[in-house]
């Protein structure tokens, strides 16, 4: 038996309000987000802000003094790209629930986002570091002080 139209509309409106509140919370959280990543040679730490913009570069332990300009540039680009990728993946994970269809209101199909078009193909590749970190449940504060706990 089909549910009355008024009841279905009431459910849809309730789900819409819930989704709007969740989107507002997610937007607030994303505006505050940032990710810092060390270069593989541990000479540079780059930080990406909420829109993937570079918000900080740190040269660690004076290692840059012994590097050629090309090596330093490569370290900066590596760390900056990795920080931006981390932010992009964070945005993708935060927004993913809003792309799914409604379980309560079948008419609300969700929406499709082309993550690859938005962020590039690397955002869809599995990241071994993220997978390893997720499996060992590192505390969130660890990212704030760096990958290895140094400040």
C-alpha cells in the first residue's frame, strides 16, 4: 500500500532539513581543516589549507643548507602536493555521504560528483599511508604535530 503524499512530503522535508544541517556542519569543519606533510627526505613540511591552498612551508633541521636548489625545490613540491592531496581526499570523504541516495525517501537519489575531474586522478588512488594509518588508529592530534611526533 502506498504511503499518503503528505506523509511522504513530511519525510522528505525532514530528511532535507537533516541534510542541510549536516552540510552546514561539514562546511564549518572543512573551513577549519588543514594537513601538514613531510617530504620523503624529511627536509620540508608543507601545509595545505581548506581549499587545497598552500598555507605553510617549514624547512626542518637546516637540511636545506646542504641541498642543491633543485633538491630543495623537489622537496617543497613533493610535500606541497602530498598535503594538497590529503586535503582533497579529506574533502571527498567528508562530502561522500551527501552523494548517496536517501534510505527514507527513494525519490531522493543523491547526486554524482566527478572527484577525478575536481581533484585529479590521484585522489581516487588508494594511498598506502592512509590505509596503514587507518588500520592502526593513530590519534587525530598526531597530524597536528607532524608525522613522527616532532614539532
